[in-house]
């Protein structure tokens, strides 16, 4: 059976395989396994691509978010506002610091954080608000920042939005943002990796120190930190893929537009809700997420998978309905938009190399599965 994966990592690797061998040889020859010139070069190149002054490569996206939160002063006993519909790592980074996640609902159309709900949730102990840039488009970080009290900072979760902008503003511009280079991301490593990006030089220096055991020089530790460093081999992968990222994001936009067209009849019939893009956003389509009506979502996913089509669900439960965060005291009904989306959403295959024929096959199988 001809498989259509949710994301085709084999195709992505084939484009850069030769380039990687040369880069790996450089790292091996220099024995620059932690840090080194490849890491420094990637940090410069990604900062330029992302339109910010500083990029600090770290071990993974969850660490990146924790480090960004710590850099703006979040500590034990503080509160951090974030959306209920996000990957659990967003809340996990807050919890690891000893702060309390304060959850809010999302907007019913874009599924981005509800900005008014976020502002209403800010209290005297709120140290940060984390707008999550979901599925490849940006939440209203700048708008939120302009309306927050001085003691509350914006920390952007940009794990799914490499190359995205909102009103020409990239994540981390004027704030601080964390991103993930997990293999399935638009810019993916060959293992775990992440970065913090910001224009704030002081925050960037603190992140770099915190990620290196609090060290500002060898055996000089001015703050208590931990170990979260990007290695040279992953930097080689990321540099090769970064050179192709703008082109890949454009291909994702074209594929998303093709899905919109192919699914038009189902949307007109009310069987499918297509993804909505908020005004001012340049979407990079990390995921193409639809919501279905009148059918068993999990059954539809099972039928597609049986046909060799890698459909998935992002995410099957909002944070407040996961056992890990039951202690927050929420129940079903507290965040209705997030809950309804979690019950109905389904991600269809999307990657830069997907062909029109593959998308037609996905839509044909999807249409049959809805019957």
C-alpha cells in the first residue's frame, strides 16, 4: 500500500543527505560535539531568519520555554496564564519552575488564545502570559503585551511557528519566545533541540547562562542553572534545513490552499470546518487541522490510517482534562471551545513535498470515511 505519512521525514532527509555528511565530518574533525562553530553559525543564521537580535540554541523546546520564563523572572509561587488547548509541555514548563498554570479558553474559530480571557485571568501573582502560536499561525502577542500590567511579561510559545509573522512581527520581537526543533516541526532536527529568541540582550545572556549550569565562563557560575545545550551535529542538520525553510513554508501554504479547495464541498455541506487564519497572519502551516461533524472522529482517523494515510489528532485532550493537571481543579465545561475542538479535530497529512495527487487521495479517503 502506498503510504502517505502525516509528515514525510524521509523526503526531507533525502534533500540534505549529502550536505549532512560533509557537515558531520567537520564536527567530527573538530570534535566540537557541544557548542562549537556549527552551533554559533546556526544561532546567527536563525536569529537573522527569525528577525530578532539573539538566538540561544538549547536541548529541546520544553527547556526553551522554561528558560524563557525564568529569564523574565517567573519563579516558585508565581502564576502564568496560558491556553487550555496546547501541548502539555507548555503547562509542564511552568510547573517545572514551581509556578502555577492559569488556564484560559481559546477563540472558537482560530483556536488561538482568547485575548480577553487571558487579560481577565491576570491577577496580582501573574508574572507571565504565554500566547501559543498554534498549528503555524501567531497568537496576538503584541496586542496582549500592550494591555498587560508592567509586572507581567509575554513569553511566546513559538514551537509550531518557525517563519510565521503577525502584522509583520516575528515571535520574540520585542518580547521573548521559545521554539522547538523536534523532528516533525517545520524546522526539525534529528533528535530533540530547541531555541530561545529575543531582542532583549540581557534576557539572552541570562538564558545562555541558565542553560549552561548558570555559567558565564568556565567554572564561573553566577546563577543556579541546569544543562540544556544544543550539540554540533544537530546544528549541522538545522543549518541545512534552515536554508530551505522559507521555500518549504511556501510549499506548505500552497498545499493548505489546495486542501481548502478540495474540501470546499464538504465545508459547504457542514461536514467539515476548515482551519481559519487570523487577520494579519502569515501562516506556515505546521499542521492542517479540520473539525468534523456528524461522524465519529476517532473512527474516521482509524479508517484513514487503515488506508495508509497518516491522519492524527492534535490534541485529544485539553490540559485541564489530563490527569497530570487535575490538581488545578478544573472539569469538563470550564473551557468549552477548547473541549469541543479537542473532540472534533483531525490533522491531515501536510509537508512541503506532498503532491497534488497525494492530497486528492487523502481527500477521497477522508470523504469516504465520513460516510
